[in-house]
């Protein structure tokens, strides 16, 4: 009887430790495994086929519940700058890039909790329609991520200890799908 | 005594494996349940969403350019018919999710042949034999799940926002007898 109780308690303890370890491993995604590939500062998943990868499904559930499959959208996320330092509202950043061959694209800034960052202006993102381009061909642009107001293309950073920028490419061209690792993505530089 | 120690060790490892695998497997289902609780509303009922902002804390990573419409479906009492009249030149899509968060169907405005959306969702193996030719059949592996519409909107244009709100009201879901 006593040995059965010990066995039960050990099984229970093992399950608890296993659960905590799984939770820890999910938190480690992007830090010490190859689930996420990189193109510059931008991380992406080789595939969004969540039906076949339970670990990725669990991770996506945490950071982007109800994400769409690859056929509809490609997601790129940046949570650090060109120097590899985590994005934080205590710094200003300049995101410099050019248009994408996609039906719709946007940059959205999120806090550490993966929700939109509160700000007085109520601006949380820029997309291909409302971004101010530097050229008449509507190709190149610069976004400023800062807690202090800027003249244009200002993504308010509020008071976020950690932040991430999510780039969404809806219905991108075929070559984008085939070259996620090589297409030209924006740079993200700390400017002060 | 030594044999028991080995057995106890095996039990501990077994427990660890069960805990690890179980967490990874069912964690998405827990998140889905959490989303269902936060979004609220009865099953098989359309829920219209507004433009997300920092107060939108139901689902992580909301897109502030989209107005969402959601419906948690339940096919236990039979197939459901999802219909809408969506006359918008903006991007929009409809996506279906299993309770484990897998997106098993998505189709956007350019892929539909008409403004009139007419889908019939049925549980696996329970698709009706005869349906009108303008109805698209969708087979769900699970009895329960989520339907999520995404409507791209120009948030600074009140007319555009109101237009999408009107379109959202055309979305209906009803049980097929």
C-alpha cells in the first residue's frame, strides 16, 4: 500500500516536472532551437503547418493564437535590433525598408504580453496604404519606433519593457514564399 | 529494495514523459478554451468585433487594421450554413479553426467567385448528399471549432468602417435541418 502511494506520488511529481519543463521549452523557442529561422533581424517559421508540429503549435498558441496558414499570409517577427539587443521603449529605433510584393502588408508593434501597446495617439501599426513613403514610386519608407512623438511614420512605443514588430505579408508573390530567407527585409537600427 | 528503486525511477520518468507530452499536446486546446471564454457568446452565434486597440485583450497579436467577426461552432446537432453578402473591394477572408488552434480552412475575397458567401459546414463523414450547387461544403474533423472573418479596413475613414460594419451584419449562421 505504502509503495503504491509512493509510486503514485512519483508519477504525479514526474508529470508536474514534465509539464513545467514543456512550458520552459516553449519559452525558449527562438533562443536555443532552430524552430525559427532568421532573415536579418526577422524571425520566421519555415512552415505554418501546425497540424504536424505539436511543439510549434503550442508556441504559436502562446505568441499568436489563431494564426493563419502559409497559403494566406507570411509572418516575420523582430524582437531585437541589428545589434542583437532586445527591443525596448527606452530606446528609439529606425525601421528602414521597401515595399513588398504582396496584396497587403503591415508592421504592428506589440508589447511583451503580445498585445498592442497603449498610447495617446491610438497608433499601433502602419500598412502599405497609410505609411508615408520617401519616394513618389511608393517604394521606400522609414518608420520611427519611439515613446516620444515624431513628425510622421511614428510607431508609439509607450512604456514597454520588451517589444516586437510583426510584419504581415498577405497573399505575397510566389517568389516571396520561395525566398523567405533571402528576400530584402527592413533593417531595424537603434538611433539613441 | 533495489528493484523498487528502479521501478520508482521508471515511474518518475514515465510521469515526466506524460507531463511533457500532455502539456505540449493540450496546451493549445487550453488557450482555445480561454479565448472562447474571453470572447463569450453562445455557440453557433455570430459575434461582431470592433477595430482592435490596446484594450483588446481577448486574443494575442490582434491586427489593428482588421475588423473581426467570430463564431464558435458546434456541429453536434447537425451541419451549419454560413452565409453573407460581402460587397467590399477590401481584403477579407474567412478561416476555420479546430479546437487545437489548427487553421484547417481559409479563403479570401479573391478566391470566392461571388459576393454571396454560402458555406455548409458538417462533421466528418456527415456531409449531406445533395446540396445546391452554389453551396461550398466544408468538412470539419471536429464537432467544435471557430469561424473567424477578417475584414481589412481603413481605420481613419469613418465611412469605410461603417461600410464594413454593415457588411458584417449580413453574416448569418443557421442549422441545416
